């Protein structure tokens, strides 16, 4: 039985009912996980706010490396940035938003699985394999980008900007809203950036991209990466720009290898 036969088994309204059922199930799962995240407020915000102090895992790792290798410059100085709230209902609204984001993130494997099950009957067997490979790889790469941002890029960026002072007379007062917006935006952007190898693989698979072409325009790519990093970063400092552009450059180099071996 081919894809066309599978499509003809159901009418348009039956497909519409099935799609509605998928969306209802997805919405229900997201709501359930969102409510759980909302109720476990302390645990949720312990994870969200962890990068703002020197007890975060990345700083412990730097301290461990510094101690083992006797490199005093590796371990960062002790710091802790206190966040403030500037709006009457802002903390409650942020609590709601964080719960929704957590619900979507936790439910994301189920969301992808449900949507794939809905569209898979319309695909041929070979197309299903490619689709499953693309969807699975895209999800893994997106989560790797989010993890890199949360565990490395955002903490170092926040430490640099949160403790930076033009004068000892000027004290930093970082709002919770600013912290959350920066964290969410950088995680999302790095997740999208990590889709570069998947996109290059797809273009190479369709014969639209070659490794020779990517090497020829290598310098141009670096300029584009710096421009994109400047757009992604919420600030204009060079430190954040380099922290974002370096992974993008590594992804570009990895993409060249992937395209080279794509047939």
C-alpha cells in the first residue's frame, strides 16, 4: 500500500477530526506538565535561576580544572547577582510564562511523536525514513543548542554583564524580567542556530550545496556568522558576541564535513 492509498482511506473531515484530536492531546499534555511546573515553583525556579550565582555547575567545573591543573586564572571569582522585581504582577506573570515554557519543553518529545504519527500515513516508506531522521536529528540538535546556552553561554554572559561596572559608584540592579527574557531568547536562538548542520545536510541531499562551495565562501561565512551573532545577542559587548559566534563557526566547519560525506 502506498502513500496515496493511505490518504484515500479517510475523507477530508476525517483528517480534520484526527488533526483536532492530535492538537487536543498535545494541548492536554502541555497543560498537565505546565501545571506540574507551576505547582513545583521552587524546583522550577531553582533550575531557571541557577546560572546567576557562582555555585552553578559550570563554575564548579572551572574551579575543578583550575585546582587539578594549577591554573589560577581559570576559576572565576566568587560572585552573586541579586535580581529585583519592578512590577506589581510581574512575578506572577513570569511564573505563569515559565510554567508554560517548561510544559512545552518537557512535552516536546510527545508533541513531535504525535505530529509525526499524523503525517506519516501520507509518506512513502523511504520518505518516512528520511522524515524520521530529519525530525529526530533536528530535535537532538535543538536541545543541544539549548543545553549549550543554558550551561555555558548564558551563565558566562550573565556573569560578565551582571558584574560589569563602569564605576564603583554605580550598582547593578538586574530585573527578573530582563533575566528571563535574555535566558529564553538566548536558549531559543542557540537552539535554532544548532539546526545549521541539518539544513546543510538537506541542501546537500537535494544537490543545492557542496563542500567546495562552502570552503570557497569560508571568509564570507565568518562575516555572516558575526552579523548573525550580533543580531542574536541581546547586548552589544564583544564577549557575548564571541561566545555566540564561536559555536556557530564550529557548526559551520562540522557542516562542511557533513556535506562532504552526503550522497
